[in-house]
């Protein structure tokens, strides 16, 4: 049986952490390497008691043991911990780095799909689908690159679509499963490197999707927006959706422009067009075969794997 696991550096409420863990354990994960980015005693206790979970407190003692100062940017902490998980004694055949708001979707056993890959395949990419706000059941699918992407995005999101990357608020790159046991590997957020060179493999793995619950509600998105704008997925140093000379804007530039021109109302209008779970957007997505309806059922696995935790 081909085994797989997840590494994740997480700063979130205990219930979110345990739901993420329980969901993937139910999906067949053989090992979870959870790095707690802040003190979380209740999550640590529950995770420590599960035989398939390896949990680490990333406190000052942890970073001193790693012989480095705690990186200021969370992206650097994620990379350090994902690489640590990969380089420790292999307990699985494949390892993927993920965030707490990402969930693997597969109708088959994930290990069965990974088992079909040629033995010399070092990596396979899992493309994302992004949730519509209002729940965890409706998702917009990834639109492959090519001449039709702009046309489709414009028909879905006529005002703001062409300023986004494929109509998504967050990443299109997805996350990568890396075959374990390869020497000198560094795992980053969306890619992996060996001897300093990016590892290539299968660029789109059929049968497995990465459901990204980037924005559950307007209030949650608005609360996270300042951090994402300065340090997260909308920060200034990230590149535009296409070259500036072709009219492209980074998400940071887009949101700065919207705020300058229309303030809070402009941000709300953007969110309603691109992310809100409305009948109109569902219909437009469905017409292009881009609507995915998924029941993540986060409560069921939680009860099965952490029965002594009261959500």
C-alpha cells in the first residue's frame, strides 16, 4: 500500500486544527506532521494522543534547536518546517505541505492514485479549487492556462476578473506531493527543490483536487484582509497576474486601487462579484463546467478521531 502524509505549519483555533487533521486522517493519511506556530495547549494535547500525528511546538526552544532565529515571515517558517518534515526519517512514500484551510478531495483512495505514478516520478502537483464564501460546499474550479482563460474569466467576473489570477483570490499553483527519500530536497510553499533546482514532475494530477477555503464569509475575509495585504497572499512583493505592460496588476495593486477609488464599498463590490456564493455565480460557473459541489463533512471525522474534544 502506497502511503502519504501532510506537513503543516499552523496558527489557528484548536477546532480548525483538529478538523483539518481529522479530515485527512479519515481520507487515509498515514502520518501528519503538525507544527504549531503559536502556543495551543488543547490542540497539542489532542494531536499528541493520536498515533498517526507527530506534533511540534514551534516555540523559542524549537528554533534554537534548529540553530536559527524564528523567521519573521510565516512563509519562511512554513518552508523551514516543511523541509524538516521531509528530511526526517521517512514514514510515508509521499509528502505534501498544506495549510489549515486546504483539504484534499478525491473519490478514490489517494494512495491508490499515487501508486499508479511511474517509479521515477519525483513530484505531482495538486491543483486548487477555491471556495465560494458562505460555506464549505461550493467551489470554483481551476481554469487551465491558455487562450480561453481570459475569455472565461471575463464572462464569470466582468468587472474585476481580468485583474485576478484565473478568477481566484488566492493561489493557482496548488501544492505538491513529493516522493520521499530524495537527497538534498527543500520544500517550499508551492514547489520543491533539489540541489537548488526546482523539481519537475506531473504538473496536474487527475483525480485529486485541493479545496481551498480561502474566504468563508465577508466578515472573515475583511478581518484577514489587512494581514494578507501586508504580509500574506496579497503582499506587495508578489507579481501581477500578467505583465504590467499588458495591463496586469498584482492583487496588492488591485486592492490599493479599489480602496483609493471606492473605499470599503469597492472592496465589498469586488468580494461580492468574485467570491460570494450567489445563484448567479453558481450558474455562470456551472455553464462552464467549473462549479464543484463538495460536502467536506468536517464534523464527522472530528468525532471519529478526537472523540474527547468538545467543539
